[in-house]
């Protein structure tokens, strides 16, 4: 992935990246790969934080791109 900033906006890149990382953590949970409750809480917190960041970004994009 060379510098393709001309072909993709930061918001598009962030949407994909946030969703990818969130899905990786969700898969980690779903496959039973967490070692203990402490790791379970940490992974759930990461997912929650990423979901919040994604929602805030999507809301901002929606507010600033309305015609």
C-alpha cells in the first residue's frame, strides 16, 4: 500500500481500519481465545472504544456532508 492518499480520503480509510480492528478483536472473543476474565474485559473495552470512535466519526461525517 503505497501512498494512495489521493485515491482514498482519511475518513474512508479510518472507517475501514476501525471496522477491521474491531472485527479482529470480536473474532478473538468469539473463538474463545481469551485466556482469562481480565483479558476478556480488556478486549471488550477495546471493542467498545472502537465502536464509539466509529459512531462519532460517522456522525461527524453525516453532519458535515449533508447538502
